[in-house]
C-alpha cells in the first residue's frame, strides 16, 4: 500500500485534473497493479495461484456439467506439473490471460509491449507450455 501511495504522490498534478469517477478507478487500478508487481517480483504467487485456481469449483455449473469440471481439473493438474519449468514471462502471460482474465490492453501495458506483440507472446507461451506437456507425456 505504501509503495502505491509513493507512486501516486508523483502523479498529484495529473490526478487533480481527473473527475471523481476517473480518480477512483485510477487509484484502484494503480493499487491492483502495484500488488501484482509485488507478488510477481517476490515470486510468491506462481504455484499457489495455480493450486488455488485448480481447487476452485464453479458455482454456476450444474450437476450435468461435472464431466467438464473433472476434465478441467485433470488438465490443470498436468499444467501444474510443468508450471515451474516455465519462465516468469510465460507464466505471467498464461496466468493473466487464462486464470485472471486480465484485459489484453492491461497485460500489454504491464509487459511494455504493443497489443499485437502480446498476441504473439501468448501464442509462444501456449506453444511452450504445450511442448512441455507433450515432453512430459512421452516420459
């Protein structure tokens, strides 16, 4: 929280120009991004977030869709086995896109790339994970 406030202090002239609604959204987004950066840089989230996501049960799924939930869980368990073999950027791309459902524009801004470059990076991340899954299944 303190690091967010320090970063916002530098933006006071810009923040004063924003109306209340935009100011609130700006501060929330800055806080969220600062927290994500902290977790990513400290390495605390990589395996625990995936494990937490695997244990999540969708309350909107009815009893008839239990097979889909089982398949999803099996796929995620396979992904968890290779997760630590992926580099930080690949994990961020896959986690941000598929688990956290982050908007592409936000991910592109976070990685300091153009949206078109983000699509290519996601393609490469999927390909890397798929290749590791294939290598694991051959063993």
